[in-house]
C-alpha cells in the first residue's frame, strides 16, 4: 500500500535529523566551535512533503473504494466515516503525545533538549502493529 509506505518513510526521515542533533551522530554543520548549533525547522519540510504525498494517495483511494464497494444507500455514510476516522485519529494522536510528554522527557518545552526521534520511532512501531 503506497500510503502506509509513505507514512513509514516519513517517520524514518523525520527521526534522522533529531537523532543526529541528539548526539549519536554529529555532523559538521551542527558544530560552532565546541558547542552545538540549533537545527533549523526547515529539516521538517521534506518529511511534511512526504506526509502530504501519502495523504494524496490515501484519501482519494479510500473514497473511491467506498463509492465502488458500498451500496448506493450507504455511499454518503461510508464517505463521511472517512472524515470521522481521521478526526478520531487526530484525537488519539493528541492523547499519545500528551502521554509521551507526561511519562518521558522526550518532548520538553525547549525542543532542542528533547528526543523527537524517539517519538517518531514510537509512531513507526505503533503504525506497524496497528496496520
């Protein structure tokens, strides 16, 4: 499935810059003298483009399947369920992020001291087990 492949690639790509910033790998552009330089938010742009491409495959495909497989009387209901499921998943994601903030130090108020790569790996693992 193209949409889940894009989701996995996005999570892997998103974890890389944070992991490199975290100290496992130090790249030359991250050093200023003996101290580390803060990473730019531009590192998120490619990952978000990959998410957008994955959504571009996922949403229209779901709608096409619902219109093709459901009886005419249920097509509107099935289509609206797509939006409902997306809304529920956003709430579940918010609850997951809140739980991660409460139980770990991966997402502090200053993200430069956090471990966002670990959060992405949790999302990869959960995504693989749910699918």
